[in-house]
């Protein structure tokens, strides 16, 4: 395989697997035939065109099925990532519950709604009991201290009501999907990569000015993902990303409401940014009636 062919194949990874299987070799032959003799690197215009075309194909594939159901599954996926990230730094103390949370995320990613329901119910019950400082299922020494990624005790900066709200939203979404029937489409494994970024507590914003600091890595990840939701909604003219973002915004709002007495203008600006991106994902699309009513 020549260096040029190898680089073209890497660029073609921007396209969904079914598209590559059906048209990848044909497209690769055309690119190689049209390339200048001796060239080892694709032209910038070709590279950007391939990536843009791949993203368009992925968006087209992502808009299949009812928008509300797929958006709900997307939101449950984000919440499941958030729940696993909350437990990850405390794996040594609560290994069983971290493993169950990881299995719940795996079930959600693969679209196994009925399998995910009991897993999230069990981990949610345990998480809420720990947040309230009570024992459930097994004896757990409180407070639960972290081994990595953060120096805070488990749910020290979250609060029991916020924990309960997050799991209740995930369970409600799964119940709605189960009642609707069908199997949600599988999600990308890139969601797993978001877990350690959400679990990492630093660097912190407002660490000296407030009793409720915010993680800059988490803010950057949230803004990036919500920004992609706005872009995808605009390009695909579809509401499913707005539905998923709205579910996540409800959970984030519950966490901030738990610390109402500690909130500063910076906290409100952070919430306002999340809300702005969420509402932008809902309002930037045009011609949405067909998708919203599917």
C-alpha cells in the first residue's frame, strides 16, 4: 500500500462503515487515478472535502427513525456517561457498583433498553443511598474517598436530590423507549472516552472564590458536545440532538440548584451557556415539522 493510499484510507474513515463497505473501494480508486504522479499526501481541498462528505453521510445515517425517541436515547446515553464518571474515581471502594454502572452504559450504547433498566435502577438506588449517607444492599464506609482523578469524597459536591434527579431522568427515558418498542441504534464508542474527562476534577474554575468550584475540563467537554449538537441540528435540520441536550440540561440544572446559596455570576454564566446551546440546538434547524412528528 502506497503512502498516498494509506492516507486516503484514513480520511475515508470519516464515512460510516456501511458506506465504506459499499462505495469505499470505488471512491479510493477514483482518488488514486486522479492524483498527480509522485504525490504522497492528499491535497488540502481533497482532504477537507472527504471529511465534510463523511460527516454529511454520518448525519444522514443518524437522522433515521423518530426524532424524539432517538433524541431521548441520546440524552440517556449522556446521563449514563455522567453516572459512570461520578463513580469511576471511587472504584476501589465501590467496585461492584462501578462495574454495574459500566455495564449499564454498555447496554445503553448497544441499544439494549430492557437490560439497561434494572442496571440503572440498582446503581441509582445505591448512589442515592450513598448521597443521603445511608446504607443499602451492602455496608459501605462513609465518606467514600477517591483514589484518582479527584480529591473530593463521593457526591460531596453533588447532593442527594441532584443524584436522584439524574437517575430518575435516565430511568424515565428508558421507560419511554421501552414503551415505544423497537431497538435504538447503537452509539459510538467515543462516548466511553468522555467518562474520564467528566470524572476529572481539575483544573478548577473559581476554586478560591466559591465553595462550589467547577471543572474546566468538564465545561470544555460539555460546550464542545453541545456545540456539535447545534451544528448537527442545523446541518441535518432535525430536533433529536436538542432533545438529548435538553435531558442533560435538566440534570445539570438540578445539580446547580442544590448549591443555590453558593452560586455566583460565573455559575449563572456557565448555566446560561449550557442553556443557550441547548435552545440553539432546538431553534437553528428549519423545516423540522416532518421530523418532529415522525
